[in-house]
C-alpha cells in the first residue's frame, strides 16, 4: 500500500514557478487544473504514450483525467486530495512532456 501523505495545494509562488516549466500546459478555466492536448501519428503511438503514462500513474499514485480518440490524447491534471494543483501535477506533466518528445505532438 502507499504511504499516504496528503499532497498540499501549491502556493501562488510555487504555482507560477511550476507552470513556467511546463509551458505547453494551459490552466483550465474555472478550475484549479491544467490541460494539454497531445496529437500523435496514429493510435499506436498514442497508446504507447498512454501505457507509459499509466505505469507512472500507478507508481506515483497520481492519476490523470484523460480522453483518447485515435491519435489524440487530452489530459487534465489536478489533485483531488487537495482540490487543486499540487507538485504531483507538475511532476506528472513534466513526465508526460518527456514521453511525448520525438513523437508527433
Ligand atoms: N490522483 C490524482 N490526480 N489526485 C489525487 O488526489 C489522487 C490521485 N489521490 N490518485 C489518490 C489516487 C487517492 O485518491 C488514493 C486513495 O490514494
């Protein structure tokens, strides 16, 4: 089982610093969450990306809200345990950006 420490919501300073490192992510309107759309070559590439992301989600106990159709993956990140953005979201977004490098997105 996971050693559960409840994630803390980022302060506005932490938030700005974190978001500056993931410029491809947009803040969702009306909600403390971030969003990025990934476009891949085809479904195979999109699914490969999602598989790697799913492993990280399980390892870190931090799970995405996402939607996939064919070569497109829409990802929204937020931390429901603190009802907003935590460092976990910034870390996960950074990981997803790495996975998408070199792939068509
Ligand atoms: N994922 C996300 N995105 N936010 C959370 O707060 C969260 C999670 N909490 N995955 C975890 C699971 C928690 O609900 C369980 C009980 O550990």
